C-alpha cells in the first residue's frame, strides 16, 4: 500500500492513476489531497489528473521520473539504498578546496557511474568538496540543469536516483564531501506543470524567466515548504553535505523572515536529526555580507557566498577585457581591494549599474566567501565558452591559480581548469524543435548586445555543442597540460599545509602593488605571492624576512629582498 499526497488547493477534483487504475482522492485539509492505493508501492508508475482535464501530470514532488519530465512519476523508496558511510562527517568548509563539475560533460559517458571512476584523480589533486551542477530532472538528454522542473527527481540520463546515491557513497568513502546546486529562483520552460497545481508563481514580480516564484503572496507558505523540503531531501535522503543556491538575488521576498533565512535555518536544524554537518552556499549579485551573517546579528545565516568581484578583478587584469559588467574592473588596485576587503563594490558607485552598489564586509572571515578564476557561469556564458587559458595564455592562467589558492577565500576550481583543458564549456540544450529555435535565437541576440558576432555563437541545440564541451582526460598527462596539473597540485598542497592560508583573517592580508608597472605582491603569514603582467621585467620588494623556498612559473632573481619578475610571472614563496 502506498499513500499518494499532492497539494492542489484550487482543484475541485483530483485523481491519481496508479497500478493501471484511476483512484479518486479525498481532501486532507490545507489544499492537500490524498489516496491510499493497496496495489501501489516502490516501482509503481503514477500520474495526477486535475478536475476534468485528461492531461496526466507528473507529481510535483516526484523522486523518480524514468520517462522524462512529461511522463509518469514512479514511486521510490529512498530508504532502500544500502549506504556504507555511517559516521561520515564533511571536512570544514574553512579548509575546503571545492571542485565544480557538470555530470554530463565531466566524462565522455556523462553519467554518475562514469564520474565515480574519476574520484581518485580529484582526491589525488587535493580536492575536499565536489560540487555538482544541478542534477534535478530537466527536459531532454543534455543541458546545464538550470532549467530543471521536477526538483525532487534525479535526472534519468545521468543514471537516476540510485546512481546518485552510489556516487555520493563513493565520494564519502574517499573522504570527499558532495555539494549540490539547487535552483529555486525559477523553473524551466518545458515540463513545468507546477502552476497547474497551485500558486507556485506570482505576477507581482517580473524576473528574467517570467513570473517570480511565489515566496510572499497568498499560498506562499506551501510554496516555501515545497522548496525547503526539497533542500532537506537532498541532505537527508541522498546524504549530500551541502547546497549551493543559485542566484539568490532573484528571490523576490519581502517577508519578515526572508526565504534565505528560513532555508538556512531549516538545513542547520536538520543537523540535529541526522547528526551531520551541512553548509548552505549562496550565489549572489548583491554584494551583501548579511547573507553570511548570523541571524542573531541580523543576517540570513548562510555559511558562504560566491564572490564575483574577486573573479572580475582578477579576470580583467589578466585578459584586458572590459565589455559588459567587466567595465567596472581592470585596475591592479581593484584586485588588491578585493583581496583585502572581499567586495570592490561595497557601497561605491558602479558605472555598469549606474548606481551605488554593495555593502562593506566587516567582522567576517574570508572563508565566508568563495574565490575562483573560472566557474560554469564565467566560462559558459561567453559566446564560445572559452576558458581563461584560451583567452590569456598558460602563464597568466598559472597566475590566476596562484592567486585563487593563496587568497583568503575558499578556492573553487571548475572542471578541467587544473590541467588547462582544451575543451570549452558551452551553453547547450535539448529542447523540442520550436522551443529550441527560440533558445538559439535568444542566445545570439544576447551576445550581440555584448559586441560578439552572433554568427560565431554555437547553436545550443546542436549535439556538437554539447559533445565539444566534454573533457578529454587523456591530455592531463601531456605537455603543458601536465605542467599545469603539477602546478595545481603544488598550490593545493601548500594551501592545505599552511594554516595561515586557511584562517581567512582579512586583517592579516597585506597587499602592495604598482598600477604603472603592473605588479602585485600579497603576504599572508609565511607566504608571499607576487606576480607581474607588465611587458618588461619589474622589481618589487619582499618586506618580511628571508625567503626559504620559491616556486615560480619562470626563473626569478631574488637579491637583498628584491624580486625581479619577468613578464607574466608569478612567484609563491615561503619564509621563516
């Protein structure tokens, strides 16, 4: 026997098709309907019918969609998997090295099972946390996952629910924590049936994806419950160690208790039930430290947030790009401020936005923020999906790696970055023909506004766009790729062996630089990092003590506390 429950507050009649029969459901209060079906159990396919419509609808809370986002749901017993990770605890985020990957392009096969075979490579690199781009069920075979529509189900082409559980269990066996990207700011355009069941969306706010998710209007208590229950499901049923919440600046919520505060509180309350520690990481464009400030101090209680200002400052110094939002960056001094203060725009005027933006970070450690030189957005939202080394060259990519691994933030690596992968990471979809045509046209128009040639934008619907984005693992041990991999190994080993690099004390970050000569030097405890992007050799002073060891991308001269840096060179030094 299985009890089916669904929230459909406006429906006058609800039926569930299960075990090849239609069963009438009865009201259970608060807009909920339920029915007990004796013949149903794990493995039973089912669908809902609302009022007199003859459209079979998947369950909004379906945990298994073996037939895709338009097909019937399947009953799943989340307790049936035989876990082997009893006693597991994730390492502290403060000491973390995060590796962001996309299951569909991380391996040629594009599945959880294939990704499991690569875990030793991540462990050997020094990774502590594996962050999965969205794995909730989305339309088609391939995609980034940010157009998910069955948020409780695991994308079937990746291997489905059991394959995800095996992947997480294998990660824990190798002392790797797992984070999942959760998308609660919008749903995809195809297969999104939530609006038929209840007021999941509101036209009171407009977003880039249409009507906003209803977090504050009538019925929002159940909508918020839907997303909070989803967050807890990943942690409780799949033993996930934390969530990365996509674009929280798109949450439209004026409630006294903001949705971000609620979800963070419920996730941390789950720790008492399971005995495990969890983290909630926000992606935010707000430059607002209140996201990662404790609720007792007036914040939302998130554990960390992505820091785009550091990325933009570093990227523009290395590439010279100034288009779009990069117009607010480009000076060496911008990078210096981001290293010391986290946000460059912390209450100052932004020309790109034409307004004052951000708020200062005060009293928070640097490990409340993630630092990166590449991620899926900053690579994949380029017209052709070029990586940093494609744009700036291998030497400058090594500079970026050194800064990310020695900065006061939690480092994040994007798949293949560690060996300067040749594969781009492009935007790809697998929609039906009509929707796919609109997506392809919209993509070209979007990039035309950035000054890129629309004719050079790969078609998101073309299979080649997806296939071209898959990593080539054979190149890791070849030539310059092997050199880059060894550089990352050294940097990660240094970070994990040096407490001063993980303490996040922003007051101990000392930076000096020359805007004219294009060099920057940062000191953190016993570690000194210096780089130059000048066109000729430059000299900078090492102010504190005698240098014991030097690791550099080129031969450098150290004499009487002065470093002579050739163009496009970075030095990482340790001292007494």
